[in-house]
């Protein structure tokens, strides 16, 4: 009888230990991932000084390697949408080394200049720890995904919002996701990791009608752009999936030639340093369109990494453009739009909303809500992350 009474407490203690170990493991992995990406971006600055960047020469061959890697390894998911609601028996057959395959494949995609992100890779790498530890996917999968996403964006509590939008979870899972995210965050802070943005001090306070006009027009435009983007994404994904390898190889050669042009080299890979300082950002429409185009081709061709950073790149540039036209504060406009295109592409309204508040502060809660809600509504029901009818 005594054993029966103590079993729930024993299980909870074991789950807490697993949660902390999972958070520490994800934190260490994300640290290695981010430091590697910093090195790659530094190398790109050197290589792009050459008349012909050598890393772009390797881009088509890298694509073929990734295609062959998928064929020759046991099954594992390659996109976030494949881990949001998998069947338990399917998750049980995922390759146990998927974490390290994603780490290598994503770093290689960045190294050769493909325009991909890092959040998708972080979610998938963290999810792979569920297989490494041989845990139940239905319980631990959402927890790991939330920890991975929060670690890569540097906001530990955002894991709660993400798993509420992507998964059906219980209270215990939400608590463990927050605990694991805090553990990962502490690991990254201890190791001195730089996050994508520092908190922006938004002191700008324009008239009511100017703010209303800005958020409505920007939200509608961003939503329409993402509706077109997602339509093109589906069409190109279907085309490349059914195409022979030499078609993909030829398109990759064209992509490499496109990115080798001196005025287009900033659209390679991450490009974080080109928009990290919102105060000095100066954008035009070609920045937004070119980045979205290069990202669309890179992701649908088969490079690994996701679209989070490229969509932020395009978002802050879009916000800067509208700020120039409407005579809005440039930095505030760019910060407001930072996660806007991500919201339209994934329909993660609340995740994007709270990330925006984490950047801008709570003073813009109303306008951020109007902006992101307008974008998500106009962008249509399709999501790159989840099913159309999935809401919270």
C-alpha cells in the first residue's frame, strides 16, 4: 500500500529530472549550433569578398548530398509540420540520430549560402532527444519542441505559448516545458550566448490615427504577401518533390549564380548582422522580395533549417519601408513588423504577438494585436507549421 501511495510522487520526481536534463541538453546543443552559425556568418563575410564565392560553388552539390542523406537514413521528420501531431507508432520509428543529422544538415545548408533559418532545426533537434532518451512522444514531444524553440529565440516563457498553439497539452506538460526552457536559457546565459534582438526601448508615441493607419495597412500588406508566399510554397514543394535530381541540381546552380551577384550576397544564409541594429536600418522593396524569393527556393528545394530568420529579415525591412512612406519612426516600425511575416506564414498568432511584446514592451500591446491579427486573417488558413483548423 505504501508503494502505491508514493508512486505518483516518484514519477513526478523522475519527470522533473528528465525535464531538467532535457533542458540542459537542448541548451548545450543550441549553444554549439549558434556558435557554429556565428562562425559561418563570419566566414561568409570573408568569402563574399572574392569575385566568385567558393561556398556558393558547393551549393548544388550540398543539395544532392542532403537528398541522398534522406534516402539512405532511416525515416525522420524534416519539417516542423511533421512533428506537430504525429502518431505515436510513427514517432517510435524515427531515426534515433535525427538530432545530429539535423545539426549537420542545417549547418551545411547555411555554410553553402542557402537562405534558411534556425528555429525549425532547433525544434526538430530538440524533438530528437525524445528518441535518444526513448521517451513517450505523446507526452515529451511537445515539451521538447517548446524548449527548442524558446532556446533559439532566447525567450524561455514563449515555450508555453508555442505548445498551446501547436499541440494539445496538459497542465503538467506546460509546467515541464517552462522548467526545461528555463534550464536551457540558464545554460545559454552562463555560456554567454548573444540573442537575436536586445529589448527595444519604444518611446515613440505618434497620434492615434497614424498608428491605426500604419498597423492596418502594414498588416493587410504582410498578410497578402504571406498568402502568395504560402501558395507558391505549396506549388514549388509539389514540383520539386516530383522532379528528378538533375532538375533540382540545375535550379540550385541558378540559385547559386543569383546569390553570387555582389548586390545580392546579403541574402545568403542568415544575414543577421544586416538587420541587428534597427536604428540604422535602411530598406527598399527589393530587399523584401529578394529575401522571400531566395528563401522560398532554398526551402522548397530541400535545404534544411526553416524560415524563421529569413522571415524576420523580410519583416523588419518591410516595417522600415512602411515607416519611410508613412513618416513613422523607422526603428519602431521595423520592430513592430519583426515577427509579422512569421505570423502570416505559420498562423502562430499568439507566439508572434508575445515575441513582439518581448521586443517592444507591453506599451504596444493593443497595436501589436491589431497588426498581427490583421496579417493572420488576410494570410489565409494554410500554415507552414500546423493544420488550418488548429487554434487555441
